[in-house]
C-alpha cells in the first residue's frame, strides 16, 4: 500500500467508520463560517481617514532593518499624507511599484557572499548553525514566531510559482507546534477573535484600520473588533485592542469555550500493552517498564479523572481487573484471538487515584508473573484490537511494547529480510508494509481519538515497515531499541530508562486537530509527520506530544504580485491532561520578493535539508531508494546551477555557492550516508525503516544532529568564550569537520553527539595523561574500562568543566544521550567511524569527491 498520508484530498480511502466524536468542524474551515462579504483585496487597504493615533509599536511606522539599505531612501507611501493615521504596510497594494520592485541584491548581504566550496574548507560555524532572520522591518520581525516552532525553507517567499520553479529550491514549512515552552501567554476569553471568512485567529500581523475594524492578513477581509476585545486584561485599560496579548505574541494559547467541544473533554487515559512471550521475558524489559511506571505514577499528566489499564499478551490476551475493592489484581485470559471480546469492560480501565494500590501491586508482580513461560508466539494484532476496543469509548493513549515478529492472529507477519541484501548497492525491497492491517486499525483508532505508541525492543527483524503503520496513522510515536538485553546491552537499558521517564512525564494533548492556514495565493499540498489527514487539510491527532514535528510542502497558486508579505498560521486544538480544551496558535510572517537573488539570500539550508529528507523518504517508498538518492543529489545540483547561471553576476571558476547554502552539499552527502538512504554499507532493514520514520516525524532541531552530528575536541576544554548559565560555566569548544583527519594524533579525546543513539565517544591513540587522570580518573590508558558509560565526579577543574559540557549537551535533547568512552579496539569504533561523513568509504564518496561530482554535473 503506497498511499501517503497527506497527499490525498478529502478523507482518504480506508478512513475509519464515521464517528460522532470527530472534531473536524470545531477548528472550522472557511466553509462553515463564510461571512457575507467576500474579500476584495484590491479594494481594501486604503487609509480610511479615521483618527487612530495610538497604534502598537509594530505599526506606527515601517521600521527599517539595519541592513536593508535599498528600502531606506523612499519614504513609506502614506507617511507624508498629513493623516494622523499612518497606514501599516501589512497588506496588498501598499507599496509603490518602484519600491516593490527594488531588489536586495545590491546590498550583497553575508547570505549571498560567494563561497568556492572546493577551496574553502572551514565552512562550519563555530557553534550552532543559526536560522536566517526574515528580511522584515524590525518592528514586525520582533513579533515573529520563533524559528524553533515555525520555519520556512525560504524566508523570502517568491512572488510567483514560475519564479519558485526557477530557483529550484523546495518551498515548505517545518513545525514543532507542541514544543515545550518556558513562556506561553494563555488567554481566557469568552470570545476568541477570528476572521469571519477564513477563520484565522487575530494575530500580530493583522492591520487595524481603526479601533473598530481589523483586516485579516490571510484573506484581507475587514472584520469588526468585538466589544470585549476593546478591554485589555494585561494593562487593564480600555480602547487599546492592538495591545491585547493576541496581537502582541506570535505564539499564544486560548482556553477554548464550549463551542470548541463536541463532548466534555476526555480524561487522560493510559493503556499499557505488554509483550510477555518467552522472548520478551528473556530481554528483561518488563522490569524497566514496571519500575519506571512505579517511579513516575504520580507524574503521569492528568487530574482526578485519569484512567489506567494493562493488557499483556503472548499467544493469548490477558486483561487485568483492577476494580476498587478487590484485594489483588485479577487476571482474565482470553484465548479466542480470532474474535476478541472484552471481559468486564468497566473494571479494566480504572481511575488511577482510586485504584493506585492495585495498580502498584500489579506493577510489582508483573515482571515475575511470566518468568517461566515457554510461550514463544506473539498475538500482537489481536492485542491491538483489544486495546482499540477498550479505549474506544473515551479515547486515549496505548503504549505498546513488542519484542518480536507477530506470529498469531490478525496482523501476523513473516520475515521478509534477506540478510545477504543488507549491503546491497541495488534497490532495497520491503520498505512498504506487508499488510494493510496495521494502517486500517490505526485509522479506526484515529476515529476514536486513540493513538498508539510503539516500543520495539528486539534483536531480530520485526518488520517495522508494517508494524510502524499503527503509530504513523494514529499520530503515535515509534521507539526502537535494537538488540535490547538487560545484561548484554547496558547502554540500551540506560537509554530505555531515560526515554521512558521523558515519555511518561512529558506533556500530552488528547483529541487534537491541527490546521495550517496561509495567505491567499499560497497552497499547502503534502504533509509529513505522524497523523491522518481528514477533510482536505485538517490533521487528525488523537494525541499530540512535545517531541512531534511536522512538515508541509507548498506551492504558489496565485501570483503574490501586490503583496509585500505573507503569513502562515498553525492552530492546534487539543484537550489538556487536566481536561481543558485549549487552542495553541503560532503565526509567522515572511516577506515576498521578486528576484532570484533575494530568494537565495533567504534560503534556510537546515529547513531545506529537513524537508528534502521527508520528501526523499516518500520517494523511497513510492518509487525506489535509488530514485530518492538521485533526487537528493539533483536538488543540490539544480539549485547551485541556478545560482551560478542566474544569480551570480561575475563568473568565476570552482564550485560556487552562496554563503547561506554553503552547507547544502555537506548536508545532502550526510543524508546519502544516513542509515535511511545509504547503500553498499550493511544496514538492517528495521534500522533503515526506523531512520526513515525519524526523518518524517522529528522536529528539525532533533533531526539536524541526526543528519549531521557534531564533533568536538574535548581533551583541552577551556573557559575561553564559555557560556554562563545559572552560575555554571559551560565550555564552548569549536565544532570540527567530521573527518578522521580531525582526530588528531596529539589531541586525543573527541566526541560525537548524535541524537538517535547519542553517544559521546572518545578516542585515544596517545591519551594525554592529564585527561585520563583528571577527567576519567584512571592512571593510564590500559586502565580505561572497556564499556565505560559513566564519568567519575572528580574534584578537579578538568572534570568539572567536562561534566558541565556534557550536562549542557544533554539538556538540549529531550531524550537522554548515553555516553560511551570508546577505546581503540572497541566494537563500537566502526559505528563511531561511520559518523565521519566527510571521509571516503568503500561504497561512498568523500566530501571532496562529492563536490567534484557536483561541479562536473553543473558545468555540463
Ligand atoms: Zn481571513
């Protein structure tokens, strides 16, 4: 089954049964709320002559960005009109033609500085790669959405599709909509102010025509300002609608009134579905899950209504009656897996606070209950059907732990992997699911507001390409711990423990939907992430979590000729774990440009790489892996060729890139060497499919360290240029190229931080003795333990500095990176060396060879 989740219009085939608790129309689209007056962009946007002196800072005048010199000389068109009201420039037909036609090229910003990649070797910045700042007037830019939440591949939007086609760069948005935020304005209001035509939420980029009317920045309809909005709860003053938090903050959350509900908000409901076959018991994972739950039971997000339940399964399905009043948990075995029924439905999902002792008793007993099992079969499909039936009345989250290929009942699978093909340089088979059972069940789950998270712990092939569909289409997540074993793989155990803690205690939103709107003329067409698309452009998210990312592709359907800027708005409607219906809204504004050089100057190389990675995953599945690899390489060739032929005014030799795209070839090479897309290097099928899932649903900030890990030299950390955070001094060593050349024989300890299996590895040919003694606490190299994953807490300056640095790196990742100290002869060394993506391997080009290949193709 090749259907992609986002490409279809209208409900996709295989949609779940029609259900009453679908929230589609609550985050209503234009159809349900069309106002009486159609928008007429050409006719509105003139100053209305009303006296309205106290505009918000962002609107008083067209602020000039310090670098945008060409915009400086002409005066804003309405400034000299002797009107007390100054027309803000956030709409169409507001620039004089001569001004709109101005190009930014003459300023030659740093982004467009010509870099000859064949000559310039040091192209990595000292620290993190900063996202580009949209070229907007500063007064507007300061209201813009954080790039950590909302990013566009092109921070300057082309005026027309044909201009976009010419640039050969992808246009799309990357979102991290439910990111953990340290500050979030929350508004409680009986009226949420939205455009009557397109349902856009009022935001910092709308225009106030006067005190009574505001103009939508997406469809240009003029709307009335409701009376209630005239009062500002923050300043407690009246008559300043433009100072309301809704028009001061690009990210805001509303507590939704009852019209945003179809039923009372659901309680937090958690169901755990655990594999207890012989294989599962053998891995020892049950101890960790049960202990983590015991440790975090009071930290599960929820309130007094929170419910919890458990299912275990091998060749049969086991339910647990945890009803209040029982002296101990009661196990109920259902052995007819062909037609699953739920015994005593009312006592299997129980109120957590009322039944906590029974739940704790069960968690303490579970790891031993199946100790002696000889049952090798796995009826995963029937267990999932049971979970679906149990959760259907309320909605909620199913957390499924699986350790082998399912062998019994619906959804049973056979191994499809041929280990001899793992290193094949030809096309990779079996990236598509073997059965549509998991997708269909996921769509049923989605219809009942149930999301399924899959934890796969296995040394054997489990057909993740099939199993993963259960999470992908129900807006769940997939976690994968290859070769998990409680004794043989202690670092996996540590990672699993830390991941579970994050998973159990992080924020969660239930029965959610998300819609992305954009200014008239732009059109969103392909979605990437884990969800199901209902009614054209509404993403159905039974659960939403702070670690989920989304991407969309866009096209320009109508020319944006008269517009100076366009806006994008993502609205996420969800039920909090405390039972509140909430709407989180993010709005981003970007300038419109009409020259290729301006488009290139605004290119966001990381966002482009992230979007291309998602597109390449789709291509691998619908066409072939080779096709996807070619498409990635062609993306660099085409854009750099365009830059050379159409942007550069002075021709010169070499492989030339604008500074803002100088990392593009490196990132694409890194993708080609990534587990998802590499060929010729032995890669297990499940590892490859898992990497593809990650590329599709991780937020960009998690994705980049996975695509291009960061290498530091850490044996000579100093306080020079260090950060100071909460009285801690955090050293900031230089980021090094990912090349063996950088693993100098004199400098010794280096680390690579990756996200997936984020290991800090150190390498030692001639370890400096001070590092060994002052940081690792050993007298000499031979005393370094073989599998060292913990640092001693020594009272030396070096140890304090090193641990501060590692701690800081860990804080930036929601999932815990395990540290490995790798000796020269360690088994982990080959996987460490695979991170050296600038180097040549038997099956892949070095960075320099790749550049030569690109140059050859471009000069053809
Ligand atoms: Zn509108």
